[in-house]
C-alpha cells in the first residue's frame, strides 16, 4: 500500500512540535531545579552559620537527614541510626518519650534540654513536629534544635544578680536602720537628727556610687578618700593631703571605711583640725609586700584646737571604733593627742582585693 506523503509530512510536523514541547518542558524543569538547588544551597549556608540543627527521623526514630554534626557526632555517624544507638541512656529517656508522644498524638512537642558537649554543657530548645505525607499520614518526625546556651547562662547570671541584689539591699537597710537609731539616740533635737542623718546617708551613697562604677567589684582607697573628702581636697588651699600605694577594698570594707572617713571629717570640722584655717589633716597608708600583709591606715590631725578626750562616746566614735572592729575585724586605735586626733587602723588582708 502506497504511503500518503501529505499524511507523513503532517505526522512529522506533529512529532517535531511534540519534541519542541518536551524540550521546553525539560528546559523549564531544569531551570526550576537549578533555582531549587540555589535556594537550598542558600538555606544550607544559612543553617550552617546558625545555632540551629534540623533533622528528620522515620517512625522507628531512625535518622534520615540532618543538617549539622551534633553532640560530637558527625552527620555520617548519625544517619541511619536511632537515638538508642547514638546517645546516652539519660538523653534517650527524656527526648525519646517526647518524640513518641508526637508520633502517637500527631501534635508538636517542645522542650529545653541540657547536653554534655565539649567544652561543657550546652542547652538546646527542641521543637518536634510530626512529618506527614500529602494524604496526612504520619511517616516520621522533623525536628529543630536551637542552641540556647548563651540565653540560659544569661538567665542564670541574672538570677545570681537578683539574689545578690536582695542580699545587699537587706544589708543596706540594716545599716540605714542602725544609723537612724544611733543618730536619734545622740541627736539633741529633730533638726539635729535630720541634718546628721542626711549627711550620713550622703556619705553612704557616695561609697555606693563608687562601688556601682566598679560593678560592685570593689573600690580604690584613693577614690574612696576623694569621694568622702572632696570638700577639703578639691581646692587650692586644701587642708587635707593623702598618700599611699594603690589598694582596693572589698565592697563591705569600702562601705564601712567610707562611713568612718565621713565621721572623722565631720568631727574634725566641728572640733578638730578642719575647724580652724591653719589646721591640717594628713592621711597615709602602707602595706607590706606579702599577700597576707594587712593594710595600715593613719588619720593624723595637726594645728587644730587643743584636743580633749571626750568622756561620752558619740555616734562617730562608735562607727569608727566599734563598727570597724566588728565588721572588718580591724584593729582600731584612736589617740586623742594634744596636738590633734590620731586614728590608726590595721585592716586585715581578707578585706582587700587580691592583686591590689
């Protein structure tokens, strides 16, 4: 039977059109595949740079994919294995139960868990989601583990700071309460009480300002003296001079010595060397070279009114003699010499910051 040239030409044209259509579809699919690969590559790059590990497991909790090495195990050592084959029993018991709950209920689960990894313990926020087919059947799990160690450490540090703040606040309130009670006992009138108590609060606040600037680590003795005696130091004819090596006090020592310096200067301004133009106060301190050597501190007044030993102990003397001796375990020697008061303190090394 003879072939129909027209029919053959039509069939050839149809086949050519089909080939072109198929080529176009293949090219379009290749372009789409290239775009998907590019997007997936970007996703992988972003994922590797993050603190997030993404992985999938089948219904037997066997790993089918994972984005990163995890807990010291390489990706190749994890794929194809179950949790029981890789992780310690204590980890499996905790996380395994959540994964099985997610598989059974079809609901997502989330928890935070600590894992022992080099160089130390790491915290992960785990989000576990059932993995479903288009028909809705659960075929496994997809999980994301976010490293939240820095956040957990920050929370722990914040709790520590809050406990420390509570402790210091209670101590401060106790100091203020004692200060108010003792000031009221020695003040002759309400106005006198308000004046003296306000001045002592300001002295306490000055020490605290100094400690806050140093993050409550401690305070330089040099700066402590400047903060309490600024009125007598920051002027051309300064009646107060001080000298000594670089020494830093622990917070409680700085607080109590600051109050003592305030009382010494107040007493000197009322009755001693700072009450007359020609009076002078010399402050000096020294310390041996050993780590256990104490700090020796001297307050020496000269050229003031003739000193008389007081028969009645005031609040200032009590702060210096009793409070320093009790709170700092310091040795206190107050000598009412005729030419001026002299206060000699021996502060133990336990009240000083190491290395200062």
